[in-house]
C-alpha cells in the first residue's frame, strides 16, 4: 500500500468503522485491526504512515504494541493514541515512545483528522 495508509487498532468495531470512513472520505486509505495480534500481522505485511492505536486492546497493550511496531515497520510512521482511559501518566508514556498525539474518547473529529493529515505530511518515525 502507499505511504498514506493508516492502520486503526481499535477493538470497538463501530468506532473503528466510523474513523475509517471519515479518513477514507478525507482521501486516505485505511486498514483496521481489532486487536494486537491482527495489528502485528498487518504491520509485517505492509507499511503504514500513521497508526491510530487504542491503549486497551485485546491480545496486548497499546504501549507494548507501539514498541513492537517500531521493530516490525521498517519505514517511518507516526502513532496517534486514542483512549477512554484516565491513566495519569498517559501523556508522559506516550511522549517517551515518540507518539505524535493523544486523543481521549469521544474524539474531537476535526482535531483528530487534522492530526492524521499532519502525520501523513511529515511521515517521521516515532523515536524511542
């Protein structure tokens, strides 16, 4: 897939589909993984420019998956975290992993779309 493909890792099927539809309407291609296992499989098979990553997902933890994806994805990518969690050290942990941004659910869709487009434009690899 081209560099503008976005991987959405979200276990809530309705949210993942809604986000995917909005990103497609904005001209981006998407793939959806309902859990860490499927995210790893997709990451092994194709590059993604942006990975939208829920923190609490089946078969893994968002932070752990982020670290694994840094090893699986040879090309630069950005991570945008989405969460319904009130984890007190969320911003610090995300920043240490090099995440582009963190959004709380429910998403401010305009801000979310702007962040994804910014990531597509820069395409830098998250730093550990």
